[in-house]
């Protein structure tokens, strides 16, 4: 077994055995381009995609260079003088990238047209009765350059090993690309250790990142007033939390609520993601296929967009195993793993044993995902495919020897989880 990258995150094993090409992603944001796919077979399926002159929501397409989605929403809301909940989007995107995505904004096209943000272009599309909702996309198109790579001749062998699909791990971005601590904060919230969660968010982790000196000083002194002066203004969310605590001593749940709701939910989701990654890793390490369903596994069939249908869960039995194996081979069904929540139940068979082992190691129960003091962060749980395929892949080796890959993935799938199989870099900063 090849030693994994990012051991501090999930110790995930690689599925492919061929040596990686190493290298680095995102030498510049333009090296990592992402475009949302919201139509299937040239038809728009979402209510927000239907124009309506009577609609209150302005549907826009935003192209942003090196912008965090949550920071962008905060800045737009500030410029337009509206609440952040008046802006919604289909999916969060990487900060260090060139991204194009769809938003709905409760504001007039005229005011939106007057927005002038650095490295951001906004195209008004139409008015709509319904807003864009999280998940209202089919997938994402990627064009990604790997810089400083070695042994590019190995790419073909790796792709051949992954022709049935790659492990659908949550990528480094889920945990924090620069300072991977979101899963740690999420675990503290699930454990109802709200004070520790806040301190982890403000100054946890041993990673060099923007504002490291301020974080280190706060960790040592616990002086919130001094931190408010020292924390850089670009650390908007940390400053909001610190400001709240200076006005409301020891109100740690209130401090967490200073974060945009989508961001605070992502903290709990990051912890669920860590558990999923651990279970998937166990399955691979123990030699069980992530493509061939075992008796007791759960299966999700294909939906009308060609992706996994989360509304339908089918248990694999001795009677239906061959049929479901055929569907998985055809790309019309997926074996799924658990993102634990209040309403979850353990999978049967070997997959369920892995789930129990990891949750026992974490000392976590399904009921713990009911967050009574911050109920909006509670999670009912859901499923996620153990593998995903690379769609319509094209790749070239440029004159400088660096590969560029173009492909698309179903929503919720991380390009970095595919690329780590190709690169196999031990330095998480490479991703």
C-alpha cells in the first residue's frame, strides 16, 4: 500500500498503485478553473432557471478569481445593503481558483450592475420567482494544470487503474486548504464543547497561514480586545466572532452564530466528512472493492441528471446482488457510505462494521448530531457514493512538461480527490 498524503487529515489510502507524478496545483488561480453545469441534455431543470418578469430574485452568473464563496457573498451583501441570506448559490467553490457559478440575489438588476469588485464579473441573466438553492447543479467542469510535475509518463497507467472510478474522498478543501481545522471545530460542536469550538476556529491548528501571528498571540494571551486590534481585516469571520465575545462575555454559541449559516453548517459537515473518509479508507485498506457491491451494502441508483439519487436507497441482498452489480458496472448505481446524522442507521455487512469501528474510535453516536443549542446546525445524515468516475477526460502534456487535464464531475465530487491519485504528493499544500 502506497503511503497516504495528508496523514493529519484522514490517512486516506490510494486506490491506484502506480507511482504518482507529484507536482503542485494552483501556482496561479487561473491554473484551476471551475464552471458549474446546471443543464442536462440542453434543458434547465431548476425552478430558478425559468425567467419570470414578476420574480423578486435576480439570477446572475458570477466569474471570480481568487475569491472564497462565503467572503464574496458577504462583500456583495455589504455593497448592496442586504442581508447575506438574501443571496444564495448552488455550490461553494475553491478560493484559489477561477470560478464561474450561479447566484440569486434579492436586489434589482440596476443595483447589481453598479457593483464593482476586484477580479469579479457579474452577468445578469433574468428575474426568477424562486432562488438558487444549494445543490441546484448537475456538476462542475474543470480545467486544471499540474505544475512542477515529475514522471508524467505514469499518468496513463494511473488512469487505467482508475477506469472504474476513484475513491470519492472529501478533498482537502472540505477541511481547510491552508489551515485544515474545520473538522476539529465541527467535532467540538457535535460534542457540545462550544467554547473549545470557538477557540479552535479562532486560533487552533499548527499551520502557517495568513494571520498566524495574531492567532498565536490570542492562543497564548486569550486577550480578545487585543486580538480585535491585531487580527487582519481580511479575517472577517474571526473578527466578527471576536467582536461578539468582547461584547457578550463567554457567549460561545452566539459567537458561532456570527458565521454565515452555510459556513457554520460546513463545520459539522466537515466532521461528518472526516468520518466518511475514515470508513472509506478502512474499506480500501482491508481489500474490499468500492465498485462491486457486497451483501449488506447500500446502493443509490441514477437520477434524471445522471448522478446519484439521494432519495432512493436500496439494500444489497443475495437475491439482488448480481443485478445491482451490473447496474454499478454500467454507471447506473453507486455503493454508498454514511454521513452520520440523527436519523442514520448503520449499514449492514462489512461496511456497517467499519462504520461502527470509526464511530466507536471517535466516541460519537448518531444522536450527538442533534445540536440543541444551535439547532440549525443539526444534521439528519445522508449517503455519499464511495467512488466516482472522471467524465469526458482529455489531457495533454504541455511544452514545459506540465500536464493539463479537462473533465467534469458530478456535484459534490472533489477534483482534488481524483488528482491526488495522479500526484500522490505527501505535502497537502500541493493541493
